[in-house]
């Protein structure tokens, strides 16, 4: 099957790169084999970015290849070496491309202006290495955080041609011939319906004003309901500042005349919607034919009564074209002078903030307690569950924001299942009464190898100080499911 050369709607699957894992490493040198944590952070994954290129006129490139994935970030290394950041993928699109989330139908962006950029799928964050996780409370972490998966989504790209003037009319009314006569565009022209299968765009110079003109192919009665080709291309006049009706005054089709054609097209524009505020002009075409000239003279006054400027033109002989061109140029110049200057923008899609709300929610779902929240779910994704110290660190983080206290208040009992997340949730057994006694002296998420490297006297002194501090603070008691409160700031 042949691939079309013009595509104005595509569905695109995109995914940001995965963040690199952090590194859990211990510094080693002569006479000092365990010199402290020195694991570097993982690099962030690359993002998928859309960028406007005014030189493009079609989305056909994404019709051929509809899935794009950015590169992953690299893992961190020892000796405080951070992993390399994944490269972004920049996808160029024509000016006037609308981006819609395929799942929700939400319009994410309307890309106009050369160089405008949209981060459509953000790369995952790299995991912190154990050097970055070290703090006054946890001086020797023996673990690192995992990198996060990049954002994945499916979007719909829809091209709406950016033109100053839109030409509308029945097939073979002369729209393509008009563009060819007033610009350097060379569209396909023939005397039969639906010759034009794609929107044509021409650039017109009138004195000091340069403007663009586009046509809507195949517009017939019922186009807004899907008849003909016009329903596929009506979107291309949404951005036009003015509409020019091109009326065929030389048609021999029964039931057609200039006023009827004008009314039919206006009804289709009204049914499509959103175009009532556009200024109108009317071009009575093909007056090089004697009968057509006479008909144009007859209906000229009737059309003018609607308050629209009317021009008798011939794309073949050139009659009336200069007047039409300069009238369009004046309208465009006035609109540009009144419109504020648009600047290219870089748009980044991020989750909507929940201002002032709780960091998590807990609901009872059958035999499970379901915990949802951006922060606890992200922490779970960062945790290496094969590392007991990493699991202990997760427990401290969860307890610090009050999840266990909330569970107890809601009536959770030991042995209940606690799921953190959605369909891919991690399930814990709720165990709030774990006796640890003096084990509190050894902080969860701390590398015991590094502690063991201290001189014996120093270890005893540190243990005694910690014991007395914990006793005075009343911390020598059973702690709950998720461990001690932690004052680290590595959120």
C-alpha cells in the first residue's frame, strides 16, 4: 500500500528514557579500605520533545514510524562519578500542530511560532547514589536508589494550517487557480471535482505586506457531516484571520447559482463552528466568460448587501486580482497591528500540583489498605527490594510522613495487607508492634561494614551515646511498621 505524501493527523506513542540507577560504593585506598560512601548518582533519562519547524507541511514522518523512545540515563559509578544523562529526542512538526492526549482527549498544546517546543514525555529521574544519601543521621548508607521509568503516553497530532486568508468554495470554483495566480504556488489544477486532495498554501506579496493563503479542498453541502473531502480539511481554516468565498459564476450544474453556493458554504461553516467572527470577502470568479460576467454583475449587489466586500475576478485573465490582493493585505496588516506579538515558548508537561492537600490517601479495598500518593509511590519505585537496607530506608521515609499513624487511626491491625500504588502496587504486611529493644542503636539503611571499620573504643562510645540519647528521648520502645522517624531530606 502506498504511503501518502500528505498526512495531517497521526497517533504517536512516545516514552522518555529510564533514569540510571544510583551506585552503592565504598571508597577504598591503601591503609583505609573502608573510607566512606562514594557512589555517584544515575543520569536522568532523555525526554521526547516536539519542536516547530516552519519548513514542514506534513506529519507523514510520524505516519511511517509512530513510536519514539528517548535514550536511558547511565548508572552512577564509584569515586563520586555520576552517570551520563540520556539524550533528548527532538521531533520536528509543522507550525499549527495541535497535541492532544489520546486517552483523556485533553488538548496539551497548540504549537505555533517557529522554535516553539513541547516536552511531551519527560525522562525518568536518575537514582541517588549512597554518597548523596549520606546524612548526619545516616552516615554510612549501604544502598542506592533506583532510576525511575520515563513517562510514556500516546498523543494525537493534528495539523491545522497556519494561513492568514482561507479560501472556501465548491470543487472547481477556482481556489487552486486563484492561489496559483497570486502566488508562486503550483497546485494541481483540472476541471473536475476533487482535483485538490490536500490543502494548498501560497505566499502573496502586496506592497510591504506579505501574507499566506490556504484553500479547503472538496467542500460541498454536507461536508460538516462527513460528505466529500471537506470534513477532513475544515480544520485548516480555523486559524485564518479572514475567509474569502470563491464563487464559480460559470457553472452549468443544475440547482447551482452564486447566491445558492454562498448560502450552502456558509451553512457548512456554521455547522463546523468557531468561524462566525472571521471577516468575509467574496470573489465572483471566471468573469472572463461572457455569461459569467453578466451573472456576476447581476448578483454583485445582492452579495454586497450582506456587508461583505465583493470582487469580480478572473484567475485566467487576471481581472480584479490586484484589488482582491490589496484588500486582503490591508486586512492582514490591520489584524497584525492589533494582535500582540507571540513569542516561541518551551512547554513542559508536568503532573498537576495538589496545593495544600495531603501527601497520601488511604482507603480500605476488601482485604487490603490502599495507599496512594505521588511521593510514597515514587519512593517505592526507587527502592531495590533485594537490599534489606534499602527496604529499611523506605520504611523510615514512609513512617516520616505519617502513613503508619494514619493506618492505626483507621483501624488497621497486624497482618493486614497494605498496598502502596495502583495496579503494580507493592504489598506489605502491616506489623506495628515489632520489638527491637537495643537494636534501635543500629539505624536502618546503614552499612554495617563501615561501622565495623571504626576502632573498638570509638564504636563503644558511639553506642553508649546513642543509647543514652534514645533513652532520654523515650525512643527505647517498640516501633511501628515503617520504622523510626527520619530527618533526612533526600525526597
